């Protein structure tokens, strides 16, 4: 452990090119997929939590099922879609970062929606009364919901981001762990382990956790400014 | 409250980091001990031949439902360039010398009558720039491709994307139209691939399967060798392992090494890819994992294992010491 830690520090301070590249791909991918998942998931979650429409319960159950979808299954589906003989082959998304982002969006959106739904359901009745009292329109009510959920949204975002950064099943299938292109921290750790280079694997693990800690500290600090 | 918690957490992490640093470094610098040693090697039946195959862009590609797909795009010119370079004098010499400086042994040898090429290699163009190569873990994890490919890329301006998995998966990947060429090591699977029309013959070559280098499969096991396979022929050794019921870790993943291993067991045991064929043998551990993971498992369990020599040497070198 101590050697791996030293190795991790060495790598960071030496600005190891491979490491920086892997880190850059990891961050690019996780930020893109978690932000997109937030964009799709939050409205969906609020809708599921507050609106009333036929089939809502079924949708909630389906969404909860999707929350538990194993990443490898998601990866396999995307692989079959994007692969050279797949229906979406012309998009040329296999073994690209964009392909990985799409797989992760499919994986994370249900999680975002599923965490927002019970929260929205809990705050909705009060907000609706307020809105009725003030004579606000539906659009304004939705906006009010979003504003009231800021704190929850940030927490949910962190959940999605961690999922994106830590996930390996889907990205290794869709990304193929191609060096200098789609190799991210988790797939690189797998590669190094397979080569018997445990020190390097552990060092990458430590760096990944440290990056995650830094991001969490920053966003949590920002979150405190959101009022709750 | 939260602020306090965050600060506490950060402090706890710092402290644990510091505590790690204070500990004395273990004397041998090793994270794990690889408790395995090569017991049988350089037996003629253990030759492990690597072949290059260019994927045919007019191959009978099928989608997941078995419907024909006719418009799979492959970079045939790029594949030709890379194959011709790997088979050129320069490429072959580099491959043959690889690993000596690092491991004190050659990891790959050239076949005497192996394929070779003196075709001119064109510079990359915008359309032919990206080459997708599907290959086995042994040539990638041992570092061979990491050593060769940058030299090729630099000289001719191509960009090679390497996807590495067991031979079975590497070939399946090519059948899905995800690779322009493959470098694999399982003759029977390669021949099926050719028979199904997925390979093509390069200009100036007389076969689809371009075998050009080899190394050896090695039978590894615990250094005290409880079965006493040292000095035996490989087939006798496998028979003895089975007879004594000594633990054996199998890749079990359709890789080239797995294919080789299946051919070495005595016929009457009936061991095949089918899991029911070895369900009664509690000593036979089918692990369905990469070479590295299997070596680790064998080492932990004191089991015997078949490995390609290159991966074994790199694995032990990496696991036994911390490289600077």
C-alpha cells in the first residue's frame, strides 16, 4: 500500500503523460454523461413525482427497474447497437468517448430520475398550494419545483457523477479500453491488474479516489450556498 | 456540522496517508508473491504460433439476428500497410528482439518459414489513417504492440487502435466488423474464420493466414511441484495432473491458451469448452478470466496452469517487484 501511494504521488508530481491522458478522458466522459443524465433525469423525476397521469405507477416501477440495470447489460446493448454490423453502425460510435457517454447516460438517467421522484413527491403538495394561492401558472410551478430542489439536485448530480467515474462494465464494452483514446481510470486499473502490475493499478485507484474527493469537496462547498 | 465533518474526513485521510508513509518498506518491495514457476517449456507440442489475418470487407457479415449486412466499412488499405510493415524485415527484427533488455530472454521468435513481405508501404491518407486491430491479450499485455506500433505510426502517419481480448473474443469482434485486421494464436479458430469467408489474401501473399512468429506455451505450477511433472512430456504431465487430481486453473474463455489447453488433456477425460464436460472434476477450475487473473488465482491456490511464456514472464516481473 505504501509503495502504491508513493507511486501515485510520483505519477502526479511527474505529470505522467499516460496518466494525464487517462484522467482527461475519465473526466471528460463522466462530466458529459452525468450532466446530460441530469438534464434528462431531473425533469423526468419531477414529472414522475408531481404530475398525475395514467400509467405513472408503471413508469415509476419501470424506472426503478432500470436503476438496477447491470452496467454490463447496458454496455452489451450499446455494443450491439454501435458495432460494425449493428443497426447504428453508420454513426461509428463503437470505441469512441461519445459512445461511452451515451451508454452512461442510459445508465445514469434512471438513477437521477429515481432519486428526484420521491423528493418531488414530498415537496409537491405544499408548493402546489402556494402556487394556487399566488395564482401561478403550471410553467411557473415547475420552475418553483426546480428552485426548491436545488440542494437535492446537486446531491443527485454527485451521485450520478460518482457512478459515471466508478463504472467499468459499460465503458469497457463500448469503449474497448483503447490506449490514448477510450481508456479510463477503471479500465486502466483492470488492464494493469491483468498485467500483474498491482502497484500501478493501486496507484491509479488512489488517484481516482483523490480526484473524486476533490470534486466532492468543491461541489459540497458550492451546495452549502444553495440555502439548506 | 457538515463543514466540520468534511474537515474531519480530510484530516483522517491525511493521517492515514502519513501513517502509510511512516511504515517501513517491506524488504522485497513486493505487493504479492507470485508463487508459480515454469515447470515445462520448449516442448515441441507447446509451440504457440501467432498469425496475422486481414479482414475481408466483402465477408458475409451478419447482425445479431442473423440478417446479412452488406455495408460494413473496413480500412483495407490501412490493414495492408500494417500487415506489410509487421512482416517487413524491420518489423520482424523489432519483434524478435523485443523483451531481451527487460527480461533477459526473448519473448517471441520468428518462424523460419514464416510469412514475410517487401511490399511498399504507403503513407497514411485521411481515409486510411485509422486502423483498428483486434488482438489477443498476450501480445498486448506483454508490451510487444506497445513497443512496435508507435514506431509504425511515427514512420507512416497512421493511428492504430488496439482492442485486446482472448483469441475467441478477438475473432468474434472481427466478425462483427469492428476490426480491420487480427493478430491471434489459435489455428483451429483461425481456419474456421477463413472458411467462413471473413479473411482475405493480401497482394503478394499466397494464404490468408500469415503465421510469422511464435513463442512457447509453458506449464506452470507451485515451485515444489507436488505432482512431479518436471521432466515429463507435456501430455504425460497433463495426464498425471488429472490422475492425481491436482488443482488446475483453466482460462475457460475461448482464448488461444484455453484452446491449446483443451487439446492437451487425455482424450478419455472428455474435457471441452462445455462446462458439463468437467462438472465432475473438482480439481479443474474453469475461471473464465484473462491470463493475468488466472495466474494470480493459480498462484493463490497452489494450482497448475498453462500460460503463454510472454505473459507469464511479464506478469511475474511486474508482480514480483515494483518497477521504478
